[in-house]
C-alpha cells in the first residue's frame, strides 16, 4: 500500500476556461463540417475527437497534479499557499 498523497489543482482563470471552451467547440464544429455526407469521415472524425478529448484530460491531470511522499510535505505546501494568499 502506498503512502503517497496526490493533490489535483482544479482552479483556472475565466479567460483560460473560455478559451478552452471555444477551441473545443470549434474542433467539434470542424469535425461535424468535414464529415457531412460521408460515413467514413464521420467515423474518422469521431475517433479523432475521442482521442483528442482523452489526450486533453490526460494532459490536464498530469500538469495539475502535485505528489507528496509524506504528510509533512503536504503540510509544508499548504502553509506556503496560506502565506502567499496573505
């Protein structure tokens, strides 16, 4: 059994959130537009979209995850956050 502690930072700015939503919507729109009238392209762009979504989720979890080996390290990190907020 592992004693590691993982913290995922779920905060992001409004601008970053809106930008990500716009990019995703444009990508979905492009996939729908390119696949009009063709079952083959519908299948390919559907797979492309699924792979892209899983890639984005994986990237977000990897870049926003902080790993702590001990509880003491976690407490020190939280104290640093509290100090920066004040």
